[in-house]
C-alpha cells in the first residue's frame, strides 16, 4: 500500500489537500446466519468465514508479487475476475494506462462488481489489489528495489471482499452493493504522492456522475496478526456518521480489534473518493512492522484478523435499509 507519513500528510494537506502516505476457496457451502448481537433484531446476517478469507489471501500471494506489468499481476487479475464473476450480478473491467518512472507504460485494471445493480441505494466497498514494486522500507539497501509479496498490504482487504462477495451471492443483502478492486495504488516512490492511488483517481475521474453510493468503506492492511484498528482521522473528518456506524457495529459485536480512539491521519484511496463526493472510511491498521518490506508474507497475517473485519463490515452492509444510514 501507499500511505503518507503523518508529518508528510500534514504538510501536504496544508499546501494542497490531495495525497497519500507514500511509504505506504471461498467455501461453497451456504453461509450460516450469525446472530445480530446486542441491539439489532430480526436481521439475518450471514456468518463471515475468516478461514475461507485467509485461503483467498493465500491464493493471491501464491501468484507472487502483483506489481503492475508483472506476471503475478496478470495471473491475479484473471483470478480476481473469475472469483467476482462467479458471485456478482455484473462485473466489468476498467482498463487504462499510466506513464510511470523511466517512461514505463503501466497497464492497469480496476475491477467493478455489482450486486443488486437495479437498486438506487448503494454501498461501495473498496480495496487495492496491486502490490508495491519496491521494498523501500527494507533495512538492507540492496533489497529495496525488489517487489513485495503484499500479504497484508493488498491481499488482506481483497480477501475479505472476495469472501463477502460469496456471502452476497448466497444471501443477497438488503441494499445494492458494489465492490471496487483498484489497481496502481502502491506505485509511487517516497514523497511522490501523485503517483499513488492511480486506480482510485481514475475511477473517480471517469465514473458516471449519477453514481452516488450512500457511503464507501475502504479495507487496507487489515490482516495483521496483532490487529488494532483505531479511527483514521481523515475518515472522521470526511465521514463521521459512517465512522460512528462502523465502530458502533464493532462494539455491538464485541469485536475488540476496532479501537474507539483517534488513530493516524493517512492519505489512502479514501481521499480521492471523499473528494469526489463519496463519503468513505478507511479501515486500516497502519502499525504493521513489515510494511513495504519483503517480510509482508502470509505468516504475518491471520484468519482471526480477517474475520474480525469481515464480521463488522458484513454487519454494516446487512443492517442497512432504504431509510437511513
């Protein structure tokens, strides 16, 4: 992923207000309903399976690094397209190119999957599927130009959304849902923040102006074995009501990984979405010691962490109705 360090972000927001922290199978059986837990009755919420999500994380890392123009990137694109096509009502690819460093032409693809496409009231769920082309946080300088595997920074959020797609197929939610997997999120070099979030920027710039989901949820770096998710500060500024919905859901479900305290201020894919008029919250644990290193591998992640985030996000989706947030 590409995230912007707090001090860089503050400087950026003061000067321009548009950045990102640069340093920064599914089981085929029908899902079993989970209890709505303290406070919400008469709502059938399917049970999110963290073990199945972890398998989907491994499916991605088995392709190797998924940085743009790599073999792993091409193989993973076909895999993701197949998984979503199996479960969603409509799936489309948004293909585009971007001229990167040393005149490199990146071939990038966003994947957009819709459930209940005819419904006007919608929720947008987002994760980036690419991985970083350079391990610039490696202690050994000789290793810093190697691409990372991105088990947490990339595969974790995608894995949760792929498992949710299976739930939506088996137990249709009460509201329209779109899953957006964005490409080119983690391309930029340190402090070159305009070369981050390429897929999200392209989506915002080219989307139908009539597409206005009720809100968005971004999942990023949510697989850490020691998962703790405070409230990201830009999310609180842009979408306080959505923050309240998510963290209240976590409290109702007794999901302790969501910590109801202020966290860091991070530039992530939610910033272009918020600036484009879609109130979006970033669910992220940025305190990950293997960030942008070659050690971002599946053994640093857990099914329990994926299940915690999947459980809360599933609850939020299935407790929506047409009347209010």
